[in-house]
C-alpha cells in the first residue's frame, strides 16, 4: 500500500504561534531588565568609588601641602575669618631660602582651596580679590558641621605653634580631613610675609 502524499509543511515546520511569541518576548524583556539592573548598579558603584578616590586624593594633596610648609614655617598666621592661612616657610634645599605661601578657602558657592607662593612678597591678611593669580588646589571643599551643631568648624585654626585643618571633600560620600600640624622651627623676625 502506498502512503498518502502530504501537501504543505508539517507541524514542526510551521513556526511559532502568537502565544509562543508573546511568552518568548516577555521572558526576553524580563532577562534584559534583570541584566541591565545589575549593570546599572555596577556603573553606580564604580562612579561612587571613583568619586571617593578623587576626593581622598584631593584631600591628601591639600593636607600634605599645608603640613609640609607649616612644619618648616618660621611664621604662621590665620586671618580672623579663618579662611586664609599664611606661612613664611623655609625650603629644604641647600640654600634654605624662605618664601611666603598662603592657602585661601573661598567658601560660599565656589567651595575651593587656592594656594599661592609669592617668594618674599608679603601677602595681605584680608580675603584675596585677585584669585586669577592663585592656583586652585582643590574643588568641592566644604566646611565640616558636627552632628547636633548649627556652627561649622573653621577650615584653618592657629594655636601657637599648631595649625588645625578641618574640611571635607566631595558630595554625598565626602572625605573628611581633621588634622593638626606643629611648626618645627620657632618663630623668627628675619622677615615677614604678612601685609596688614
């Protein structure tokens, strides 16, 4: 006997039904959503780590710069607003040349610390108006506000012979710096860096 000849595709070759397509698309959307959620979380975590690292590097740069020069300072002063630190520092080279160095915290909306080295030229104890000649040492600087207090801590505080630094760098995950450094050399009257 002979078998009847089929005309047209068999059931296995017909493709997907509409219900099957909807199920496959729904599962694909679910899988893509889960994977993209994991990827977004990884990108956010990386951004937070990079931000924290940059903040820590900026804080360390500022603190080490100030610590080095205050340790070698023969004179140190902080203005009344506690936003300007001026030192007469002695270099560590063969000639032990002295120079005038200053750091200025802008506060307000700018939130940065600037620095300048003027050689032997005295620096005014008032807030500078010509920041174009100053070098920016770090941005995103904020004053520390202790928990439960309405007052913020001064960025620079001087208590002979120590300078206290208190500031934070960054936004949500800020890096706080609170340290003190003491002059090694006693104050001298060899020259002054302070223009009143």
